[in-house]
C-alpha cells in the first residue's frame, strides 16, 4: 500500500471505528483539533498508563505530579517562552497563507530528487541554527518554492511568530491579566521542584513525571494527530548533580529507546536525530524519530536542559531553588535531563504500526480483512465474548464470563451478525481475543478462543479465560 494511501486509510478507519473524530465536526470541524472516540480514548489511556507506570512504578526515584494548565504569567517570561517560543514564518502575499519556514522547505524537498533535497535540508538546518532569516528567504526564492494555495512565489520576509495561546484571568475586564495556556507541561514540574523534593524527601538523582495537555498555535498543522493545536505530553524531568548530565543524557536516550522497542516495534523503524539548532535552554538534545506513513518524524525528544529553568525561576521569583547535597555538604542548582513524548503522536505511531490490510484470498475465494495488531496490553478492548446464538441460554453464559472478567480488563459483548462478521469487526478494533460460547459449552464448560493475529482457534475450559488474558496483557 502506498504510504499516502496508508495515512488516508488510517484516518478513515479511525473515524469509522470510533478512534478519532475531527473536533466540532457538525460545524465543519476546527483545524488541527481532534476528539478521541470510545475506542481511541481507551487506547490513549492505555498508552498513558504504560508510560506512567514505566516511569513512576518501575523507577524508585521518579514520582508523578499533576500541575494545573494555568500558571502565573511570569513563569513564561522566566522560561523564555514569551521571548523565544517562536518559529520563523513566511506569508504568501497572494493567498495570505502563513507557513512555518521549515515546513515549507520540507514540503518542497519531498517533490525533488533525494540528493538535492538532502543538500537543501542540511543548508536549512545551518540557516535555522544561525537565525539567518535573509538566508532562508533567499533559499525559498532561489528554489522557486510555491504556495500550495495560490501556486505563486510571492513571499513576505521571514518573521518570528510566537506559538503560545493567551487568555485572560479575572472576572472584571479592567482587572484581567493575560495568562497563557501552557505550551509544555515541563514548567509545572520546575516550579514544584522544591515542593516535591522536600515533601518526598527525594535525593538527587531523582525525577518528576507528568502527563497533561499542552497548547500551541501551530501555523501549519497537518498530518492528522501528528501536529495539533491542543495535544497531550508525557514529560519527565530528571534532576542530576552538575557535571553528570552527559552520563544521564546517554542513560535516558538508551532507556527511552528501550521503552519504544518494548512496544514490539522493530529497531529499524526508529532512529535518533541529534539537534544542530538547540532550544534556548539545552546543551544537548536529540529526537527519537519513528518511520510514520509520511516518513521518519519526531515522536519524542530527550533534552539536556542544564540548570537554565531552575536558575531562571530562582531569578524571576526571588525564591531559592537549590538542593543541599548531604553527600558532599554543598548547595547547588541541579542540572536537568528531560524526556518529552507526545501522547497523541504515540497514539498515531501505535496506529500506524498496528494497521494492516491483509489479503486472505485462497485459490477459490477472494478475501481480506483490516486488522489492528495492537500490543494486547494497549488494545482498547481485550476480550470480546460472542454467544453463537441469541437464545438457548448462551447469552447468559457469555454475560457470566464477562462479569468475571470485567473488573480486570475491558470486555465487549456482541450477539448480532454471523460469527465471521463479528470476528472481522473485532479485528478492525484490534481486540486480541474473542471467545465464542456455543451449545457444547452448556455440556462441558469449554469455549472457543480465537486469536486476532493468527486467527487460530482452540477449545479451552471457560474458567481459564480470565487468567489466560491477564497473562497476555501484563505490562511488566
Ligand atoms: N518540554 C519540551 C518540549 O515540549 P518539544 O520537542 O517541543 O519539547 C515534545 O515537544 C514532544 O511533544 C514532541 O516530541 C512531540 O511528540 C510532542 N508535540 C510537540 N508539538 C506537538 C503538536 N503540535 N502536536 C502533537 N504533538 C506535539
């Protein structure tokens, strides 16, 4: 399947099977904002839980918090986001459409031969790193890059554009203060560094994890849930002794890559991309890129943020944010290694990896199925229980089995349609196990379990089903 088709087919599948809907669809949608449906919400929650447990439950020295989205406006001044959280943009004078310069250039590169494209991308990275806006404009002009709407090359100069959304707090207009919707969850961790360290009696090195919504006024928002204006991040800040940051940066690069591989995705679908242009707070940074249907793109960042954030908050708040290290009897401002992964991007990665249109044709018969091969621990529904008929006491047996299992994992009951159609529907939802209750079950308490991936079926005692599924969906 061509990759363009694959992305379009995944989007259509997500809508048809209740994973992802365009936000406010009945009003023709809101650009780059999406809602998760009944199955998407379960998938997303399972991914979030797996990340949360991997961080907090599996590391003795990492704890999780849940900070508010609204923060004091000075936070964003201190963090550098008011002055620096901007991207170089360019407007097409004919269509009035605004582009992020790197996106415009990347889209152009996709239309030309690879060697020349790589050369342009390399040059672009250098110009971005040097904040050389005239150089970027010259590159766009020299290569006659066109606006996708007007088809012209009539461009403005390249300018910076801040990505934060602002709103007002306070009930009376004159007293209202401008505040921002957080563009990253990390700052909620920095401002709580001492609260957590003291109340949790944490000793360096230690980490604080958090998941939650972030908001960015992305100019070119495209690629389905890859780039959204409202999205969710899963971030962890790991506080270390100054001078040890390189060792911990390497540790977290490796640990995060292992987490990705633990999703059952093969190593050749990932690569690291070391940053040439570093964010204002970083001294080392890389992306973990996954091979999405539209090519290798960032899914996670690992950043060595130095002591930038804590020192800035110390300066702007006037409050001390240092740590007393009893091993060396010294106060210092810790350095920070950050791991930052987009939850929605991870959902998209898991969907891209799981989606398959499988040809099941034989010599006598054309056949196919669409299957989502989710890792069982992440599947929205773990077990479907399907009575062969709607009568003869079979539904009651099916309901009994569900009653035993549902405190432990998400089950689904269905009695309509032929069993073949019901299996195909569960394949399309990514349900790893289906159990069929038939007339023989009444005699011997045996049921048929059918495995999504192999489509193999076997007879097993009904009382074993709960533990069989529990064993297969274990996270650790
Ligand atoms: N605290 C550091 C930080 O926010 P980032 O590289 O800007 O770093 C981290 O973002 C991750 O958040 C990205 O790797 C990506 O997965 C996700 N992300 C960023 N912008 C996004 C957007 N507009 N839509 C969806 N996910 C996004």
